[in-house]
């Protein structure tokens, strides 16, 4: 803690003679990531904030300019790493839009299951951490075993847990195995009870309510002007959801509600995320039922027929000429991407995750810009916490679901 | 509700006439270009017109086209009308020698950091921006890394050339001599030799 000598910025009526400068971050436990906020304080009241980000900037956009499409998927893992499958799928669907690939319905539904599991994994961490930052560790730990279960499902499908690199352009690298489906059934059976218990721990908890209601509120209009999307925008009462507005992966086939709040404060953000977890469960159940209804060849398909971008079966590579050629071309990154300019977005864990891809006909993108929701709405943080206490700043920070990896890109 | 691309195009031409150029619809999204002096006027027109009301700035970024002489830097705006659920995209081009573009922060608060990012990586000078500083990179940095003259890979590597990425030398990243061999500045070469020598000699 450093005390500054100036007191010029003190508001009228303050009993202090000096402002205090407090570094919140870069490695503060409450930032849950690496970014810095320099708070200028009048006693315990926040006068102004200076935000520094970029500590984990990895130049993903620049690297992507020299990578074939399939090598960019692992880069997207590192954006919002609490829900990397959504980023992976967002990238795959962007490529498919550019290349004009139609995926089979079963692939769409499998993807929906993966994405909604990711949304639950993302929201349960965020809401759990809100409890932790308010002093209640129980809920966080209680839900953690279900995130573990989600990770196990992903592990069955792609072999990885956190940075998943799940799926391929056109579908999945292999079909889901029985263990994955058994674990999914277990999750669908057990998670509702756990989520209910989690809610009963916090939702009507007097301390938690006092810490969050009326803290860090934002009006819908202001939130839109700040480019808010996702749960943070919906908590402010604007029911914008990419899954409904521009459906991808056959989201139009599912029935679900968009939970919204009214005041846009921390409590509303918490409620919206909890509501979304229930809706995600609904979607997964519907998708799982739809998958079981497929008959014949449709029941086993797990990728679209795009030999130029989808790696052939290994057995075919050794025995068939075409498969060998495509395998070589894909692995060596020698597939030309048709020229074009496409913007595609998906509903990520914390908002509209957009991919703006320009191809000049080369083998790698000419330019890729990632619309990272976290980066865009974090600039409102200063406005959200101005005039409030330090403890409120902590709550606002955890309720915004800030992921340093996504912020820095 | 129904807000078609044709209608938007009509309204734009009605208002700005021939200053709206290069109208395209790649993948269904209306895309056009306006002179860079007009960018705020166009943003405000699209924002305030009761029928169009594009009041959500989805994305703002820049692109570097070294081959477009005199208009190398493009600033791209993605706008969204959430009620009619319609997206559009428009671009302004600026010369790299003096990439001045008016700031959109007066219309959209979200433009603040997005413009700082575009400045950080491309050096676009957003005139009227309240706080135009670098945002991801360190303040001391003296170049704009996403410009095409800065190659991603180590310039001494021969296996990762442009031809690898289907650009066969037609595209100048600035790291090649005319005969196609990698361009090494004497200083950079010497440094490399020194660094290699150090690691080989082993100070440990």
C-alpha cells in the first residue's frame, strides 16, 4: 500500500487529508487472474480506478496469421479457459461458415451437449467464486465435484480436460464412447440436486444478499453502450442471446428460456447464471434424447464429409491414395482456404464470442480478430465501482466473470 | 421488424450518395466502405435513424493491407441492430503514413478499449480518443506488431516461409530479399551469432 502525497482528487466533505493508492492485483487472490487495478481511495471509498491489462497477452491474432485453420483451435482454448469447448466450437463453426460446410444434425446435437456442459462448468465456477469472495467456501467446493465430472466427460471425448482442443472442422475426431454417455447420464441425474443445494446455500442467504444486492448495478442502456453481452447484459434486463438471435449448431431445435434480471447488479448476475445452468440442463436433456432417436446411418455419424479439412481414418491413409493425399495436405497445412470475409459469433461463457476472419486465399487467415466479451465489458469496471467500497469492488469483479486469458487474447 | 440489406443500402445511398462505395454482402452481411472523414457521421446516422438504429457496436478492429498504396490501414466496424437482429459492417481506409481516424468513443463507450487495441497493434491514431495509450503491450514498445512487416516466425528459419502459407512470395512481409532468401539485417545476424555462442559456450 502506497500513500500518495496529493489530495487534489478528494471529494468535497471528505474527512481525509490524503487519498490512498491501493494496488488490487496483478496477483491479488480476488482477481482470479493476472490484471491490475490501481484504486485511488478516500478512506475506504473508491474515487477512481486505473486498469492495466495485458499480463498474459499471447498475440493469438498474430500467431493465427501463420497457422492453418486446424492449428488455430488450440489457440482458442486459451481464451476463456473455464469453457474452452465453446471457443473451440465457435472457431469450428466460423471455419465451416467460411468454407460452406453443412454439418449433420447429430454432430450439431453432440456439439450442443459439449457447449452446454461447458457453460455449466463456466457458470458454476463463477457463481462458486462469488460465494468464495463473499466468505462462503462451501458452495464452491460442493459444486467442484461436478465440474470434475464434466471434465471427465470431455476427457472421454477428446483426451484433455482444461485446454480441450475438442472437435474438428466438420465434426468430432471420433464418436462419443459409452463411458462418456454413462457419465453424462450420471451428471444429468445428480447435478440438479447439487445445484439446488448450492442455490439454497446462497440465493436467500442474508449475508450474501447484503453483499450483492444493489452493488455494481448498471442500466440496460448503459450496458449496451458498453458492449456488454452474455449473462452480464441479460442481468441488466436485455434478453440478447446469440443462441436465439443467430442460431448456430441447430440451437433453433431446442426449447429453452433466457433468464433475465432487472437491475444489472451482482445479485442479478448471480441469479441469471444460476438460471442459465438450469436451462443448459434442459438443453442437454433434449439433445441427448434427440441423439438417441437417430436411426440407421444417422445414428453413428460424427463428422461431415469434408475430406479437404477433416483428417481421414488412419487405416485408410495406409491403404487408399486419396486418403493419403488429404492426410498429407492437411497435416502439412497445404490446403488453400477460399478467399472471403466472415464474422461469426457464439454465445460463450461470458458473452458473445466473435471471430472476424479474413482470408485472402492463402493457407492461413490473412487476419483474425477475436471479439472477446470479457475484454469489452471489463472497461465498465471503473464506472461500476466508482463511489463504492473496496469490498464491493471485489464482489463486482467476481460477478463479472473476468477471465484474464480472454481479456488479453 | 423487417430490416433488409436492400433497405439499409437504399437509406445509405439516399443520405451519403456516391460516398458509400464497395457495397458487398459476403455471407449475408452488408459491407460497405465510406471515406474516413465520414466515419462518425455514418455511425451517428446509423445510430439515430429510427428505422436503422444500429445501436450496438459489436466489434471494432483494424486490418493492414500493405499492397493498397495510400490506404493501407482499414478500420472495420461491426454494428448490430438488436431489435431487428440485423448486422452490418463498414470500413474506412487511412494511409499508413498518417493513420488518423476520428474516434467513435462519443457514440459508443465500448469503442474506448477497442480503439486502444487497434492503436496498440496497428498504430491507428484515433483523433478525439480520451486516453489513447497501448493496452496489451508495454508502453515502451516502439512498433505496431500486427502490421504485416513484422513476421511471426523467427526470421532465421527457412522452413516457415510465406510459400508454406500459400502466399508464394507475392505477399511481402518485409523479411525476404528479392531473390527469396531471408533478409537478415547485419545487426540482427550478429546478435543471433552472439546469442548462439553464449548458449553454446555455456556460462553455467
